[in-house]
C-alpha cells in the first residue's frame, strides 16, 4: 500500500485527522528544510507538503510568493528539492511527502525524468496547482507508473460533475481549497466548508484535506471536525519570514504552532 | 506546405493548437472559464451580438482603419510597396480597443459589474478603462511598477477615465507580474469580476476570443488590399509580444498560401546578450499563465526576466497560436532590437509624418530590411498597431531630454 493511503487508513482507525504542514523547500536556506521536516513530524505532522519554488506562483498570496523568492534567491532547484526529500528519507521512512507547486518546473525536467527522480528520492505524491485533470492526461500514467499519487484541488466553485471527474483522476487525497482566493487569504467559514466537504464525500471516494485560511489551533480543530485532514501553510511560512537567519527559532516557532494544532485536533 | 491544416478550425474544443494552448489554471477558475467559453460559443455567431460589436467598432472605435500606402518610405527603401494598417488611428490609439469592446460586451452579457485587466505599455489598460467608463463598470488595472514609471502618461489617462491603477512590485515588476496579480485578483473575486485579458495568451478561451475580436484587422486589410492594390499582399509584418495585433492581421490570411508572414519579436539589447523578449526566437515550450507556449525560462523551468525598450513587448511568453504557427512553419518569427526599433520610429516619423508606438516600430524595423529584397510590384502590409504619443517620454529620455 502506498504511504499516503496507509497514513489515512491508520488515522481513520485511530479516529484522528491528518495534520498536513506546508513549507517551501529551500526557504529560508537549503539547509533549513530537512531538519524542519523532521521537527514538523515530531510536532505531530502526518503528511508534509513541500513547496517546489516557482518564479510565478499565480495561485499564492504574498507570504508564499516571498517564500519562493527567498528559495530562488539562492538557487533552490527541483533537483535540490528532490535531494532534500532523499535526505529526509534517511531518517524517516513513514511520513508521506507531497511536492506542491506549478507545472512548468516539472515540464522543464520532463515528466519521465521528474517522476523517476521523485520516486527514487522517496516522494509520495505531487500536487500541481495549475494542472486541472483535463490537462493531466499525459502526465498521469507517468506518475502512476512510478507509484506517485496525483493530488488535485477542489474549489468552492467546482461543479458536481467536476468533483466526480477530479475524484476519479486523483489518488491519495483531495485538497479542498476552502475559499475563493490565494493562499494565506482571510479566514474561512467552517459551516460553509462542512457543507462542501459533505457534498464532496457524496461524489468522490478519496480522503479530503482542507487548506487555505487555516491559521491557528482553533481553526485547525474546527476544520478537522468536518474533514479528514487540515493543511496549514502561510501561518508557518510567516515564521520563516520572521526568522530567516535563525533555523532554531524557525523550528521552534513552527513546532509550537503544529503541536498546538495537533493537541486541539486530537481532543 | 501541401499538408497544411485548415487554420480556421483551431483551437479544438479545449483550446489546444496542437501541443500548445489549453487551460492550465487553479481549480477555482475552471468554472468561470467554462462559463466564459460557453457564453462565447453561444454569442459569437449571434446576429445581435455581432451587430452590437460591429456598431461599436464603426461608431466608437472609428473603423474601418485606413490601409495607407507609405509612398515616400517605399520609394526610399527601394523595393516592395509598403502599406500601413492604421490601427494607430483607432479611438485610444491602438488595436487593443477592438478586443476590449468585445470582452466588455461579454462582461455585460454575463452581468459582471467589475472588470480587471493587466497592462504593459498601458494601451490595453487605457482601452479597458475606456470601455469600463462607457459601460459604467468598476475597473482596476494591474501594471508592473517599472511600467508605471516608464508609461506615466497612460497611467494618468487611466486615472482620468476612472480606473484604479495598481502598481505590481513582485518579480520583475513588468507585464508578467501584472498578469500574475490580475489572476490572483480574479481567483478572489471570481463571482462579480470579468478579467479582460489584453492579448492572445492566457487560458482557453482567451486566445480564441481575443483573436476573433482582433481579426477585424486582417479582414479589413484583406478587403482593402484587393480593392486598393488589386491583389492580396505578398507579405504581412507585425510585432509580437503576446501577439494579438499580429494574430489579428495574420489569421484571415492563414489559408492564403501565397501570403508570407513575419512576426517580429523584441530582441532588446540583442538575442545574443540574453537581454531580450523573444521566446519564439530563443525560448522553448513550457506552461505559464494558463497555456502551453514558447517561454523564456531557465533549465529549472523558472521564468527569466525580459528586456525591451517597448513595455508592450516586455513579456516572456507569447500567444499559443503563434507557437503552433512557428512549429508548422506557416509564420516566420524574426526579431528587431531596441536600436533598430528606435531608428525605425524616427524614420517613419520623419518620412511619413506618422509617429508609431515603439511596439509597432519593431515591425517597421524588420520591414525595412525585408522591403529592399522584394520588387516594386510586390506589397507588404505592416500592422501599425499603435501610435507613439505614449512613448515620447521614453524616446526623449534616450535623447537626454528631461521634461
């Protein structure tokens, strides 16, 4: 069984929900990322979404835009990101790692080259924000052949017909974008999210992670009650922006946020 | 080219021109793009919609624009006869308004009270602010901070027209970053906002509908050539940034095998310096801003900063149909650098009394090389896509004159 599937199965048995932190690889330096990944797991993360920096992150708000700029300023390449995952796997063979980013850096390497290298590095899934399932017909069999899950987004604006399509195209989990906007936007509405997650459950079989607008333990807890997982990104990346030259402070600040979320979600 | 496709049959239903085009956006926008594609499909052949569009083009824009024989310049160059398709004489001073009229009609049909746009040189921003003022729509225009600086006149024009200009300070602070920011706005305000994209790039159906609205240029030029020159032109020349003026001129001629076409990209300081904006000449296929097309990118797929004296051409991508036409060999993509464009700007101003936009001056610069290789019984139509008033401060600064 693939790591992501078994992770959600184990959590379901324990009646717990997945805590899924996002950070951009190479932010604030290449050396920060791997120790931070371990620290996040120790603080209670179940799955890690690792951002692959891109020069034109159209779906991201200013916080993650700046994270991409910091990572690219010292030349974090896709190969570097894969090397980080490989290093992470030396000590952690359990925690699923999903690469999240945009299509162009993957196209630049070529689908087969990318998939092979990602699989060998120990990556479990990819989420490409600007790749809807209609355009994924070519890449999907390549990812499948290397046992990489393709995680697709579902939005508040997604029609029922498209939810069915996305449910069939994806594997691992579905990422429900809780609001119309970019990452790091204003607060989400939990009642609205609950209604939408219910709709998605009736139309698709995959576990549902919810992201965008989750900032603290309270919002993480509320969303975890109505979904299978909670994705938190900008709130963590803010801590990196606040302490770019102090890896220990970054690890501590992010661990504190995640531990509080974990605690609230498990209550 | 015996096996050429029927160019009028593209893109396909999902917006593909061969491997190019498509719809690469985040899920939140897919519904809005599907709605837009469906609305356009329904309206494009609707007699009332066509009539409204044609009426506005005639009475508001001032079409048809003349096809002007530049006799003095032709004689000076000593070769083919040069005809200028005078899009510079349109209301607001460029071809951009053909498209904003069309998209504003769509916005009206879709009941959206707010429009947004990205702009480089400011021509599309002005054209959008203009139609928004006329229809009473709220209008916000995203413009790279660097372009806000070098196109101050257009920024002020937009403000006078009631639009809010939002300087974009991320990335290279030019057109591509303005487009990123407009996309972010649209994803946030998708319910009440219509995004008026200014060129034949972006996700499907934009490359299709912008092309269709701009094809009025080529349709007129075809008719005017037959009437005024007695035959189809031998060559068409247009500048290519995103490529809307070029596709508008080229498309109605694509099935005419005898008509050669030249799309002129901005070579900036020179292709060999790397400081240019010529993805078709020196880039490779990738995905940006919703479509697959030729891009300027590094080995890691990161978009490279571009350079051109002309803000309207300062873009690392190009409309996907151009990428397809390049690979098919139907259109020749060439380039002109900053110096050549500035020299052509001065030459046309002095020889014909027509001051071209710096964008259009790239087309003139290439035509200046092409014309002498052809004979006086041959005809070249150049798309004079915009007027140069907006560029006076840029040219003055190069001349060392401060206002």
